[in-house]
C-alpha cells in the first residue's frame, strides 16, 4: 500500500511539474508576444500556401509524391504549418532566457527545428520511392494497400504507449527542463538546441506522421487532424487522457480502414469517383 501511495504521489508531483513548466512557457509567450505572433503568422501563411499547392491534387493514401524538389518544398511548408504552433512556447521561453534581446537567436532556433523536419521529409520520400519500386503492385489499394495502411495506423497506436514515446514527449512537454539541460550559448548554440529539440520531437511524432502518410499525406483534412493531435499532446496539461485518446482514435481508424474504408470521414479511397477526379494533377 505504501508503494502504491508513493507511486501515486510521484505521479501527481510529475504532473504538477509538467503543468508548471507549460505555464512558464505560456507566460514567456505572453512576454514575447511578437515572436509568438510571428510563428503563428508563419504557420498561417504556410497553411495558405499548402492549400494553394495541393488544390485539385490526389489526397488519398499512396498518392504519388512528385519530383523530389517539389515534394521537399511542399513538405517544408507543411511542417511549418503543422509544427510551429506547438513549438512556439518553447521558442518564446528560449527567447526569454537569452541574456540579451537578440531576435536572430530564436529565429535560428526555429529554423534549425524546421531543418531537421525537412530531413525527415527527405527520408520519408526515399522510403516511399523504395517501397513503390519494390512492392508497387502488392501495395496497390485493391491488393495489400488497404491492409498496409491499417497496419501503419495500428503501429502508430501501439507506439503511443511505448516508453520511447513517453520519454520523447516528456522532453517536448517540459521546455524549461529541456532548455536548462541542453543550454548552449550564442547563435551556434541556438542552432544546436533547435536541432536537438526537433530530434526529440521527431521521436515523439514520427508515428503520427506515418499515420498521415497512411491516410493521405496530401490531404488537408488529415494534415489538420494530425497537427491538432500533435499540438494537444505537447501543450495540454492532461497528458495521459490525450495520449490514450490518440491511441483509441488510431486503433479505431486502423480497424475501420481495414474493414470499411469508405466509412472513414475525410478519407479519399483510391479508385473512388472523388479520388479519380483529382488523379494526374500532381505537379512535376
């Protein structure tokens, strides 16, 4: 009984610490409101650009990604749109902790963060093209594609409950602890810290990004859903309910994609009439 009480007390203490750090980050955001507005404005512009770039495109799972240069450009815009809102409290807290007001350092921090996610886009593109070259016909939607997409969603659900996910998410949810533990001075330090924070973020969110590919990486609907989930997991004080809720949603999507894909809201099923209208509109 004593050990149970001790564990419960430790859990409450950890929750209070995380909430305190989140509140500290949001307080820093209020004091660096201009920087936060800049990040959110950048995200807004990125969403606008994404909508324009993806207009009329195939939004279903397994859609062709186009030429490498075009995809990387779109991916960078997507990451700015999806990730800047959730990373803005950390960037604002970093700006507040610098000894002198230097607007370049927070921008370098955010830029390095985005650069790491750009590298993730390159890796994703390479894996997609390899899978297409090796297993193209087997992964067609009417062959094994539906089951593969469901499997990716199931893996993403399981990953939500792994220790690695927990550790990475803790780094993302405790910006003060991360900054104090990884502090480097100067502008080079800003780049290093931004990249390191992004690495923790990749560890936290890679499975959700894989789920986005399974649901349609060019789908604005699923982009918005995944971005909302990422922001909720990183910024809301109720960590356990959010993570378990995400797990339940991913599992439900996995089962439904496998059993009745046409019933999934927002999913453009390959080969359907709606999806055919957007076929072959991919930019070169």
